C-alpha cells in the first residue's frame, strides 16, 4: 500500500493546470469580514426564523440508518433552540446543496468535497466538525480492490475500471483524480474507465461483491461498514492511502436569525455524547465530540485540491 502527502501532488498538478480565480461566493452573498463565508444579513427583515429547523446529514450511507443515529442529537437541538427539528434524508450532494440554496434546509453536515460548493453557492456557514477526545480529526482517501482482482498497485488500474462516488466528493473523486494525474500520469477516460456509484457505501459494497474492480473511498465509511459487518476485511484490499483530510463540516444557512444561529452552535458544543447513538456510530472512527473549525483555515487543503483539478464553482 502506498501513501502520499497530497499537497506535493496537488502543487505539481496546479503548476500544469490553468490558473483559477480565488475562491469567491455567489453574487447573492457578501463577505465583508474576509472569512470566505457568507455574512449574516444586516437587516432583520432578511433573517429567517422558522418554526421547524430542517437538518440533513451528508448522503454517505443509508439515510434511514442515520435518521436514527441523529435522533438524540436533534432532540437536544430542539431543546436548546426551542424549535421543532426534522431530519431530512438527502440522496445526493447536489440535492442537499440545492435544498439549502432554496431555503428548505437550515442546518447540515456537508461532506468534505461538497463543503466549498455549499459555502459558495448555498450560503453555508460551517463551524463544527467531529473529532476524537484529543482533538484529532479526519479520514484518508483509499483506493481499494478485492483479493484476486489482478490490481495490486495503482499502476494496475490502467486499462481497467475505477469507481468514483460523485464529482462533488473529495475522497470519492476530487483527491484521487488529482493524485492519479499528478503522481501516476493517469487520467479518467484516457488511461482507465471511470464509473460513478453515487455513494461510498455503494462503492465499497461494489468492490466487496466484485462488481467494481477498484474504487476510491473514504476509509471512515469503510471502518463503520466493517464494524457493522456489512463487509469483511477479507473482501477488500487497500492499494493506496492518502494524507488525512478534514471530515464532514456542520453549520447553518447564512440567513437564519443571528440569535438562532448562536443557539444552534450551542446545541453542537453542549451535546453530551456519552451513551448516545451518535457516539455508538461515530465512535467507530474514534470521534466523540464536536470541535470548532473555520472554513478559511480547515478547508484550505480542499480548496487546493479543487484548484488542482481546475474546479469552477458554478451556482445555478
């Protein structure tokens, strides 16, 4: 299994890629304080103060499973904010971003790769991330195959098929695309065939069941699936592992009333994880608290990946 420091690969690719404009928000938002996220509107008439807060978790795995996982936390948020809180199952990153942009989603966890697009196009204001007790956080992108596939190294993917998840996913598309091009000189559609599974669990199950010869995935999702016995260790082989990336970022839409946004922040940082379904599920990754983050600092490496891939944030 090979590992890499992604910044070196991304930097090499960025030199060869066309220069991209600096990260910028859609025209409907302003950023007067320079923190790269949309400012809360100055006029109270522009604030949203809904009776029911809608929450969505990134569409990584079965939404029905995660509705139960998040139930206790959402009860806590309801108690802190004085609002009803409803879990909204989303089927794709694009649908999640569109829901927030259209005002139908108020609080969310956006996955690593879709965070910049949600910030730029949907007015997402991330402020929290899950972490271990010592404050460490993150996951790695892995390229996996199955025993006997004939793929024992990244170079063996040439001429074969590699499954991605979706184009907005960091570990499911953006990071592997940049690394494969910069470090191995391999481009989807030229050196190998790309498939899109739609989700990390689909890719992992697809490899385990030999539907895909190889896939790029987030190893945090793989760890949870292994722990739940959805797949087994002997079904999967890791041939590549990246540096550590930030994981799902949690936050609010920009135009919620300021006092409500503060109460939502309080709900995240005052939640008692002990004995909860959230702790049982994400404790599999060693996560047992929410820590404060900033998009400007903690997502810098992801914006570098996007720049290396020539990503342009097009807001519909």
